[in-house]
C-alpha cells in the first residue's frame, strides 16, 4: 500500500463551510448590492510539483487532518498511469466501523489529476478515524482524517457528494498585525483556461457592513476600499501564491479584510482579521525635533509646525487635497488648505486670505505668520509648514484625501491638542571666536549672479536624499541667526546649497517662496534644464536662463533673481535682490537629479527681517547724576596713534584685565561690536548693532541692566 505522505500533495483536501461555498459559487443574479458571505480564510497546503520524480505513481490526500459537521472534505489525487485511459477502479471513503460510506469512480484529467468533494455529516457518519482509499489496477493509496461527530438535532441538507469548487483561496494565518506579510494562496481545480493569471485583490471591510457587488466583483461599494492587488501565474498543478504587505496607509484601521481570487470567470473569497498596531498617520516637527507626544503637539511661541503625512508613504499615492483646521476656546481660528491642482473654489473665510501656489490660508485670528507653505516630492505633496505668529493653544484637526478621492484622514478621527511650551533662555553674547563666513567664488551662467556661501543652516533630521547645508549671506556676511535672517532694506540675499558630507551635490531644481506678513508673495524657481512647464504667475513673471521669477508683490529689485554656476556647471548660489523692506517667511525646497528633496523638513522655513533699525536710547545707570556727560567715542587712526617702541626698556607687565574685558578680548575682532564700529565698515557696524539691540531689549524686558562693556557699545550704536 502506498501511503499519502509529504510528496502526495498532488491530491489535496480543502475544507470550508458548505453554506459559504454554495453561496459563493452561485450564479450572479444581476443585483449590484447582493451580499456575498465571506468564510474565514483557511490555510492552503502547497502540493508537490508535478514534475517531481519522487512523486508516487498513485496518491490520494485530504487537505486537513480533522473535520466537523457540515465541513466539505475535498479529496484530490494523482495517478501516473491514467493519462486519458479511463476512470480509476475505485475510490472508497470508509468510516470508523469499516463501512464504505462513499464509493466513486472519479474521472481523471488528461494530466492524471483527479478530485472530488464529500459533505461531512449524515446518518452514516460517526465520530472517529476515516480512511480514503483509491485503487488503480494493482496500485493502491490511502490517507486518513478525524471526524468530530454529528450534531444530533440536525440532518444534513446537502447531498453526500458535493460539487467540486473550480477555485479556492486562503491565507497562511487567520489573523495578522501591522507589518506582517500575508501569504495568499489557493488552488485552481478546473484548469480549462490554463495558462491564465490569477487576480488577487484585498479589500478593507473595517466597518463590517461593506459588500462586494455580485454582478461585478471589481466594483467597489461604499466603505469597501481596495487596498492591495496582484496578478500571479499558477503552476501546472493549479497552485498559486502571492505575498501581501501590510505597511501601506490603507492598513491603518483594524478590522476585517476580504481576499478575492479571480481566474477567468470563476472567483472565490474569504475573510481574515487584521489588528493595526501603533500607527502614526502624520509626523509633526518644530524647532528641529519631533513635536508630537501622544496626541499633544508642543510648540514654543513663533515655531513653524511642519506636518508630514505618513499616509502618502509606502505606496506613493499622491494627495488630492489636505486641510488643517486650528481652533481655540472661541472656535475656529485659522485653516490651511492644500489642493493638488490649486482649486480653491467654494472656500470661504472670515479673516485674512493668503494664497500661494497650491495652498490657501484663512487666518481669522492672526494666528499664522505670512501664510502657510508646502513642499513637494516630485509631483506629490511632501509636507505643509505653518509658521505661528505667537503662542497658540487649542486643537488641530486634519482632513486628507488621496488622488482617487479616498479619505485617509478626517477631522473627526485625526484631532490633536496644541500646547504652548515655554521658550528657552535668551541667548547671551558669544564668548568663543566664530569662524568668518566662507565666500564662494562668483560664477557665470544664466542671468548672472553673485557668489554664495557663508554660514549654513545645518541639516536637521534625516532627509530623503543627501544631507545638505543652506547658506545665507549678504555683502559677504552671514545673516542667519538660528532660523532668522536679518537684512538691511535692499540687500541682495545670496542662498547657497552645499553637501554636509563633502560629496559633490547636483541640484536639479530649487524653489524659494517668500511670503510677507501683509500677504506679499514672490516665488523664485531654478531648473537645471530650464523647464518651467506648468508654472503660473499672475503678474511680474520673468525668465532668465535657468531661472524663473514670479514677483506678484514687487518684492524683488528689477523683478528677477539671479543664479551662479560652479566650474562643473552645477548650481552654486541664487541671489535675490530685495526691493526694500520685507518681513515674513522664506521657504526653500531643493531637489537632486533623482527628484529627492534635499532640504531638511525642519529647517526649510525661515523668518526674514529686512527693515531699518530703530534708534536705541543710551542706557544710563539709574544712579548717575543728572548732569553726567556721556563720553563720545572717537575714531583714531591706529597708525598715527601707535607710539615708537623704546628698544632699551623691557616692557612692563600688563595689569590684569577685568573679567568682562577678558571675555570681550576672547571674541574675534570682526565679532566685537566696538571694534566693528571702529573699522568704519557700515555692514559690520549694522550687524554688531543689531546684536546689541537684541541683547539690550532682552535685558530691559527682564528688569536687568547691561554690563559696563555692553553699555558702552550700546551708546556707540545709538550714535551710529
């Protein structure tokens, strides 16, 4: 006797509820809303390859080792001697009492495969061990399974010999967690359409009430979202298998998942359970770090909140639109709306409206500074930046739809609390020398332009592409302090991009968006091949070489920015000559040749201040007599004032310096406000005086006075 063992998978038994099988395989009735029941997905055994030389000449097997009342026992097998020569002698199903309760002569296919199905239950069925026995001439094979017994108060309402399904489907487990790989597998029992691919689709039925239209399984009813699809070629024995990953945005919700397999005009479906573990649909960053703690977003006054939808990662789905609503205790405070085609029709606002490209800002309570910004990854939305004017406390909710119009987030389900976080300590005067800014050589190309370089904004967090540093200079001086850019009215701002790891970097395109507090707008776009297709500008649009400028509010002098190339032809810097005073935000989005965004998400939005300095009143100590005169600083020529050294005398030991003087000497000459003023360089003097004014304002606000050294410099600045 040849027993059915590991190599006998040519003859398989698959079990499922009989009521589910009959309903699933019933002809379509044309009712689009007709419901189809979904049995629990069962594991499907993979049969041995038909070409396996170790396969026995005759085999028989059941797909499971145990069955209950109402199950369908699928029996399948293979014979190597019956290639069209006629039916096998006998197939017997023998109960524990030794009685043959099923006697059949199955007709094999031309490839030697044979199959049949038996309904478990009835007066001839008793609990115990059953044997399947098949004979073909002198060959015999068998397999066994266990039966748990009948339900005494029921009689079977089906024939002992059940219909053989044309197609089966199952999964390797009945349930999964987020991140698991789901193996969808099954068997095609009727290969009349072979060779043909099997189409596997997975649907989300989290609500539990979605149904598959019986007339056309490809149609989706309300709440029944397609989340995975694949096509796979079956083996010659009819087996198919395909992995499904659970890491896309549609796997966010826990609940039922329905697997549908289609082969020609046949189909089969089953259901498995899915438990979504921790899943953060959005990333929130501010101040160079993660701003989300549970469901609370912590912001310091003046922070720019960068929201990145994780819903759009993993499956490269583009966002059609995204809306962020800010509410305080009194109701709606502001809203931000991104639309992939810039369609804002029907949007209403009870406050200030700012539109910039594909984003619309409605600021009802002066919450947002200069309007929101956005960045893209290729043609897809990457993130939205919201620069807050002051401290804000309230709630934030998000609505997000993909390019198919499927909601990935709603205002009801994606709601967060914004909590104000106290700002850190005020900055003090630097006590260590700071390196002078590096000025790049000026290059040609395009519309000309100045050199870039200077101190950079280090990359913060992991970017999508190469780590980069952004430099901001004016007249050769670094003008970046943290995330603030300080300029004089009319200054040319030079922006450069360099690699942080020293490797060469090639910029494909770079977009700079300027948004003023009063809603002024300007957009500067560089493209390595000069491709400006699809860019729109209301007025004041100019192109020069590889540079496109859209200066709607006349923020840029002569209406055009400039750029410079390095010796190897790559972008070196972009120069934006400001027309006059400007106060607002500046966002930057550079991409490499692969379309990867290079600017760090947390460091791509900056505050810009280009305004005249207000006069600073001299800081006179409170205990000074009323008639005390404030000494006037005089500029002395260093060469004229230097005495001739006496070569015959030893130099005297210098007296110890006071602590504040020593700290002042430790600073570089260019960084000392007093020395900077003495040089007579206007740019240096303004830079130093801005620093002193910020420190003086901080001290006055806290009720503290200035040190003697700082008071003296403040007086110099007042008379500058």
